[in-house]
């Protein structure tokens, strides 16, 4: 389980670093990237994905499956929040 949590933390850290680098290049862009947290549709899709995969993952792999399901939910919400916003 330890390796799973570390890998998931690395992926989340990569998203944060990506936002920080974008913010350095263009002020305000980091905030726009994390606006998905206020988008109901993106958060709902991420929560549904995490719940559905979490139930399946828990049955197959226990707590490790739940960690990956949570990461998948975050990534789905992130991508949906990026695609829904007008450019």
C-alpha cells in the first residue's frame, strides 16, 4: 500500500507543479487551472467516477483500489474543468 500512496502523491504533486510553472509564465493561469473545484459539473463527474471505481477497486484490491479511484476522480474533474471553460 505504501508504494501506491507514494505514486498517487507524485501524480498530484505533478499537477501542482504544472500549475505553479504556468503561474510563473502567465500570472492568473494557475488560478484558472484550479477553477474546476468550483465547477459543479466537473466535481460531480469526478465524485461519481471516484465512487464507482472506488467500489470496484475496494472489492478487487482493498485500500489500494480506493486510492487509485480517488486519483482517477481528481483527474476526471480536472480534465472536465479544463474542457468546459471557454478559452
